[in-house]
C-alpha cells in the first residue's frame, strides 16, 4: 500500500499496464503525471511543444503497436481536439489513454470547462476516478478497454483528484508486447472514401460501449436509504457521501457513454433522485436526455467553482457540523512575480509607457496585477501575438498607445510561432516581447525547445530563438538583458517609436530566478529614503513600506540581490550588503 496523488496513481497505472511511451505538454493540474511516468524503468517520455503534437505522436506510436499515455490539462484538450476527434474514427492499435485534468474553481486556469463534453463530442469513452486508488485501477484497465474497442480512452481528473493523496494498492508491471503494425489505408488514412465507413464503425462501437458501460464494475451503487438518491462522479462523490450520509449514491466511473439501464434502475429504487456536479450541467442534461426525471435540490447548487460538503449540505438543507470559522483578520496574499524575476522590469517599463499589452499564458500573466498593472488581455496560449496584430489592424487609422505583445519562451514554442508567422505573412507591424526565462516556469520549470532540456535528460539541442524569429521574416530582432532597466526602456522605446512601421521582436533573455539556488548579496534601505514609493511600485515581495512613515524596507530573507530596485531609487537610498553577510542560497 502506498500513499499516492491522483497524478502519481495515473502514471503508475499506465506503467503497470505496460505503457512504454508518454507524451504531454505541461499544464496544471496534470503536470506531475508525466514527470512521474518518466521516472519508471522501461519507458520513454517527452515534453512536446503542444498538446496537438502530443496526441499526434501518441496516435503514431499507438498505430505502431505501443501502449501510450498522453496527459494534458482541460484547456490543452482544446489544442488537441483536431487529432483527437479523428482518432476516434481511426481507432488504435496499441492502447491509447489520454488524461484530461480539469480545474473547477480555476485555481490555475483561464476557464473551468468540463472535459466530459469532449468525450461526448469525440465519442470516446471517459472514465472518472473519485480517488487515487480508482485513478490507478481505471488507468491500468483503460489500455485493455482501448484495445478491445479500438478507440482512445480518456481519463478525467480534477484538481482535487490530481493533487490529493489517498492509499493505493500498487501492482506489478505487465509486459505488453508491441502489437504488429499492418498497412491498412481504410483504417488509418482519413480521406472521405475511408472516413465514411469508419464513421459507421464508430457508431456500431458506440452501441457496444453503451452495453459495456451498463455491465462494467466502475459504476457503483452505495445503498443507504430509499428517500434520496444522488448521481455523481469523480471527486464530487467524496463530498456527497460526507454531506449526505443517509442518501443512496450512484457513483459513475464511466461518464461517457452513460449506462442507461443502471441509471434507470437506480432512479426507480429511490423516492427522489438528484444529480450533483460541479461547474457544469453535463450529467444533469445527459441523465434527463435518457428520460429520467430528476429533482432539484431545495436550494440551488453553485453553478461555478468547486463543490464542498458544506455547499452540498446547504443546498439540501442539511445541518452543518460544528466548525471553527475562518478568522476575519487574515490578510490577503495575492500572487506576485518572484523576487528577482526577470519579467518585472519589462512590465514596469510597459506600464510607464502606458502601452496596450496583449498578454499570454504563463507566470508573467501576473504582470496584469497591481502595482505593475501592465497587461490588458490574456486569452489562450499564443494569443498575445495574434491579438496584438488584431489591435494594430483595428487601430491603424486612429491615434493610439503602443501595442505590445508579451509571450514566454515555452508558450512561443507552443503556439506563438504560428501566430508570428501569420503576422509576418500579412505584413503586420508592432512589437512582440518574448520573455525567455530559459524554462517553462509556471508549471514547475520543465524543459522546452529553447533551453534544450528534455524530460528524461536526453542529449538534445537548444533551438536558436532569435535565429528562428529571423528565419520567418522578422528583420528587427534584438536580445535584451531584462535586469537592465535602461536597456529595457531603450529597446521598448525604439521598437514602438511612432514612425516605426515595422514588426519588431525583442527577446528578453535571463534565467528564471528559481533555476539556481545561488544568490547575490542582498540590499538594505539606508537613511536616504524619502518615502517616494518608486521601489515599491515594482511590486517585489521583498519590498514593503512602513504604514505610518511610508519608508521602504527590504526583507533580507526574500531579497535575492538582483539589484532591480536600485535602478529605480532616485535618492541612492538602497545599498548592497557586503558579501560577508551572505548566509547561503535560498
């Protein structure tokens, strides 16, 4: 018995099933899954530039006969949708399992979409584990299901399953032999003449999957009474059994296709039946579509965010157990760029310029928050460059502030390059800032093509980022030290000057401060401070001010000695400590 997170259990289940290849693009809450899988013996794992590529690599490896695991967060399924929908037609050779990790409550995401709808739309089976033990079991079994029904299988988790540790009974690895590949254009070449009969095969398979869902052991009924019955799935099951201890519960382990006979039988066995789900209406709509009459909770359940036992109890009018209230005087702790972050001065200067900043997905999205307040938009991976072009087109005949796109190096590899190429092709102008901090920082500092670090440490090459940008047709490309305030200011002014009817790309290159445990001697505020607030406006967590006098101070435990604040102090009030004061890394 081991204590595993849902992500670790999914990785273990894939390994036990004999999966030999893992592919992914990192994204919370899914990231640790492939990192765990990569540490097992006898497997190959890689970070791909995006989720679409990961699924295509996965389909190729599956066609060749290997069992394959692909992992991504829910918005990554959007990127992977193109090959995913057609892979439902082609089917598989070796078992192919895809993790879609949803994020109800949007703890680290730009939306809280429900991946159930993708399984339904693509018509691929979806398994919905409620804890780590089920995550391992469902994933392990999913490879056999994939091969039996000739279809990719999707495992859905949520942040609560992905990141919660529960006891798991681990097993041994089976040696799944490479299944022989046979040329079969009618199966693998999805031109219309072949896709039409594959569509019919898909529909026939759906009927067999529905019959299987009604008979499989993953849908469990927990009997407690006949007055109230609750239909639920995934982590919500844990909250329901805690909140409503007297209710009977149908826990759905298969959420597409739904099991019609199982659902009808459960509904007939109780006086009133309810669906409890979070951030979606998928289950309620699909259960009603099967002709099952559902009751509404006495009080509405929240339509967004994560559910909790307390919210479910409140909806059903149940008495809450005694608990200690959260103290009302706990100060807020908004997220912030790290002390010494190489992105900070770029956003500071963009804020000073009052530029329109189209942003992107990454830790640099925090540049939108006060006091920097230097990002106007954030939509999806790669959108900064495309949206910047859209702003320039719409404002071409109007006076307007500079329009600047900001994108990270990993996000640029993910989908920014195609956006930039489209802008170049359409003779677009403007300024693009690539914040190259040498890693995929937001999800835990994974490798990417521009730092050349592969998931399993294989010998690779570092793609020449400025050279690649020049190769697609950008003439004005400049590398800038983002810790040098004057250099950052000068580069941005030059790139955005009013008469510059051109496309400029500035590469701000400096490693993420978390890549190294070493630090420079820190700084302190001396008696010259006049409480002007210039340093505080950088938003560095190491900087604060006295609430009465307004004087600045520097926390020596947080200061990494980057020297950014010194460049903005007009009174020489910040000085570096001697090297002898160093107490080691952080």
